[in-house]
């Protein structure tokens, strides 16, 4: 008679699902951490590029003022 399996088989299946669920949570956490880190890095780079561009515009403005004084 082979209808119902023993409970210990169900325990093994439950343990497997729980273990894989923990692995999925770990993978999700690592992905989210990586994405957040990449966002922080991109915002820092964007901020630095903005500062460099602003310095460039200030230098161009100063150069324009110098040429206006000479004419």
C-alpha cells in the first residue's frame, strides 16, 4: 500500500524550501545592496562632474570679462 508518505519526507521538503528561501533573500539583499552602492557612486560622480563644469563656466566667464576690458 503506497498512498501516504511518512512525515519525515515532508520535513525534508520543508527544509529544502526554507533553505532556498533564505538563499533567495540573501541574493535579493546582495542585489539591492549592489544597486544602492552603484546609485551612490553614480550620484557622487555626477556631483563631481557638475562641480567641474561649474568651474569651467566660471573660468570662461572670467576670460570673457578679461576680453571685454581690453576692447
